[in-house]
C-alpha cells in the first residue's frame, strides 16, 4: 500500500512538472519583456521602436514607442502560434509576431508592402 502512495505521489509530481514545462512553451511566454525593434525597409523616422510586451487579464498587451508614436496597451490576439494586431501609425498597419527556431520575428503589413521586423531583447538593469 505504501508503494502505491509513493508511486501515486510521483505520478502527480510528474504531471505537475509537465504542465509547468508546457506553460512556458507558448508564444506569450516567449515574447514577454522589453524589445528593441528595427524595420530597415520602413521610411525614415519609422525604422526604430521599443516594445514592452506583457500579459494583462490573460491577454497580450503591448506598449509601442518610437518617433512620434506612443501607443499604450494595444491588445494583440493569438492565432496559430502568432500574435497580431492592427496598429495606427499614420495608417493602419497589421503587425504579426511569432517565434521561429528560438528567434522572435515579426512583420508589418503596410500600404507599401510587407516589411520584416527585427527583434532584439533588451536586458533589464537590476536595481542595486
């Protein structure tokens, strides 16, 4: 009987570990944080941004800063492992973010065509 309890406890621990491992495997957990974004093909003044990606009420929200743009808590929707939203930056632009082979990537679909977005994770400085 004691063996059965030990095996049952072990099985429960294994299940809990599997659930925890899977929770970090989605796009939301991979993109959270602060990012520096560059869009080399965008017009001058629209090539560099910072994004602060966070989760609020189980939704992904993004703060966007760069040039004249300052967007707060823009909600992104998740579909098929990608996050997307329509951002107004003088015109509506569909922004899509995904992860591919461990690298976060993105694109901006504009009236001038689709442009690649390069993501660079910003390291947060720890307070002393």
